């Protein structure tokens, strides 16, 4: 397999995963099982840095994650729990400062953990 073919398979997988994460079911809750929460004590945007990649990469841009005062904020009722934000944060920082938790935990903890 040529390198280009191999890389194309990876891109197709990512695109498929993103599309699947946005699908909902006929149930009242849809496909949502998790909601993202930001560790505001560690997130670089919340501690004076410049990163907003979770916001930029969110497939529900300006719906699930918004920017307030130059900081990403999760809008829980709009987040579908796809985990793209967590993955990009981990890739950039070596550790995820935004994580997807079960909906019940998010509701008991609030928007930030």
C-alpha cells in the first residue's frame, strides 16, 4: 500500500467517525451519552494562554463550545459527547484538559470539573 493510500484511509476514518458522532436516534436524548467538561485550572486558554483548539475543531462550532472572554465554554445541552475536543487537546498538550464525561456526572458537577 502506498503512503498516500494509507493516509487517505485515516482521513476517511476520521470523517466517518465525526459524521457518526453527529447522528441522533429517535429517542428523546438522541445519541448523547457524554458531555465535555473543561478543567479550567489547567486549560491554557483559562490560565492565560492562547489555545482554543477544542473550540475550533468542535463539529458543533458555536453551539457546543463557545468563546467567552477569549476562553472556551461548553454549552452542555448542545454537546453531543463526540470527544473530538478531548482528542485534539490531548494531541496538542500531551494531556486532555477537556474531557467527555457521562451526562449524569456533568449534571452533578456543573460545566467545569
